[in-house]
C-alpha cells in the first residue's frame, strides 16, 4: 500500500476525537425517518457504513427544530425521539465499537414544503422570498425573520447540540451551505436585510457565527464541530469564491474544528455539488404532487444545469481554502477512486468525506484496504439522489439491478 493510502487508512484525531481512519461518511439525507422517527431503516443503512470500515458516519438532517424541516418526514432534535436516537447510536457502537457518529445540524430557513409547521405559519428566512419548493404544497411565500426569531433559532441549535451529545453522537456538523437556513444568511442573493444581520459579509456571518458559538457552548471543547460551507452558490448574485475564503477564515477564527468545502444550492443550482447526470428526469419520475411534477417538467432543465463529472471536482478551490485556515480540512466532492484518496492525502487534507461512493459500496474502506486495485463502481448517475422521498428512501439502483440480473 502506498504511503498516502496508508495515511488514509490509519488512525487520526478529529479535534480530540480519535478516528480509526480518515474516511467519514458525508451527510446524505436518506429519507429513512418515516414520520420523523429514526428507526430500523436508518439504523440498518448506517450499520452497513460502519461495518464497512468507515471511521465515522454522519446522520443527515438532524434539524434543530420542527419548523426547520424541509418536509414533514425529516426528524428534528426533540425529547420525543430521545429513546430511538439512543437506541440507534448504541446499536451502531455495538456493531462496531470503535465507530464514531456525527450528526449534521440543519435548518431549512425559507426552503420548505413542510405543511406540518408547529410554531410558524410559513417558513422564515433572512428576507421575504418566493418559496419555489413550497409553492405546490400551498406555502408559496417565506417571510423574513425578526431578531427575536433569530435569537430563537440560535437557541434551537444550542439545545439540539446538547441533545445530540446526550444521545450518543460523537461530533456535530453544522450545515452552512447548499442554500439552507444559515447559507441563506451568508448569501447576498437571499439575504437582503438592512439590519445587523444583512449587508456586509461581517453582518451576513453574524448568525452563522452565533450558531457556532452556541453549539460550542453546548458541547464543550472536546466535542468536534465540523462546518460544511459553500465555496460558491453557483449563481450570479450569490456567494462567490473571494467571499467564501473570508467565510472560511471567520469560521476558523470562530473555533470550528474542521471545514468541509462544498458549493451550489439546492434551491438554485444543486448540480454544482453533485456533477454528472442531472436530477430532473429521476425527480419527475418520483414526484407525486402533480403541480410539482409539471413545474419540474417546465423548469427542471434550467434548475439542473449540466456539469460533467470529474473526480475531485472541488480539489483546486478547496486547496486555496486549506492555505488560509488553521483548522483541520475534510475534502468532499467526487472522491470515488483509490487514486483520488491518495491524491487528497498527498495534498495534506486531514479527512475525506464520501457520499455516493459509500451509497454504492458501504464497504469501500474494507474493500480498498484489502485490494489495491479496488474499483468503487459509482457512475455518478445521481439516481440515488432522486430517491430521498421514495418508499424506504435512498439506495443505489445499480446494486439492486446487479443483484436481480
Ligand atoms: C442521496 C443524497 C443525499 C444528500 N443529502 C445531503 C444532506 O443531507 N446534506 C448535505 O450537506 N449534503 C447532502 N448531499 C450531498 C453530499 O453530502 C455530497 O456533498 C455530494 O454528494 C458530493 O460528494 P460525493 O461525490 O462523495 O457524493 C446528498 C447527496 C446525495 C447523493
Ligand atoms: S445511484 Fe449508485 S451509481 Fe448512481 S450516483 Fe448513486 S451511488 Fe452512484
């Protein structure tokens, strides 16, 4: 095994948390929490990931409050699921005692089709805006948060982080990207506020930094906090790379343990973070709401711009961020070959997050450690990403087809 593969598959510390190797499962909301409850479906998916040698898995969409959910099947951190979360995390550790578990902390902000709102009458973001995702579900407009709403949101992150720590998570990943709540504040496209939470980047970062501070105060210094940030929104009036470098340095100075650099937004340009085949065809097929289906047919090809897939598509930009920060760096984006793992390690990144490669083969690590010519087989068709609302949630259809033939 080469020196860099050996580095990838050797123990390392994320902050103060020992990991048995440097491969982390990326957050991929799997649609496996029916009615918001983390049960056997979610457990079985992540059992395969940890059993396959991945050092730490990440549970996607640990939403900080009920109204932070994009749809009503997502879970949110509250007492009603304490028992199930403890069971899931205990079982994962019973399966592989040295496996670690992170939870991605999210809030949808203005991008929601959740009709089971509890506290609010409509989704709220930094500024008033048309809610494209919610319109077919009868939630066409999102409102602007007041400062009281912002204070409340910060508190929900604090309480959710504490709850996650109590229920057996080993780390928390704050989602600052992909067009969700906190990223809507960072982006000049969606944040048109004129108070201390809008305007300059310092103001647009005020809420994300308050959230980081609140999560840190909830979990203490030994509990790693990762941050997934955007390097660009991929739209003209959105976040651009020059400001993203400043975002990274602010999060670094704010005490983040590790940064994961992604890009794009689910609302305006998701293919920036996926690359490869566009999602419109699969989503049209899977969509049950006739209005959403029609909308996708009409504007899907504009929403899902085609970017050809290439391995390590974020590497060059992520290296520029790496050079500006002191925190640890987690590479994400198209690392699905062992050659790519070697290259990322050679570039000095501390960890690698993998999404689709581990959906294709949850035993990537064990297989690659045992066989230097291991091939993952993910073809970046993105069919899995169109299945988040399918019965049973996300899986790789190629695997199913291969088993059937
Ligand atoms: C099915 C699926 C669901 C995803 N859900 C999330 C999510 O909940 N949060 C997130 O930050 N990214 C999500 N992503 C994006 C991945 O975390 C990752 O950024 C992207 O897939 C690129 O990494 P990869 O090339 O290793 O797959 C999702 C991706 C897929 C395929
Ligand atoms: S469906 Fe399978 S092959 Fe296609 S992107 Fe997802 S994991 Fe990869």
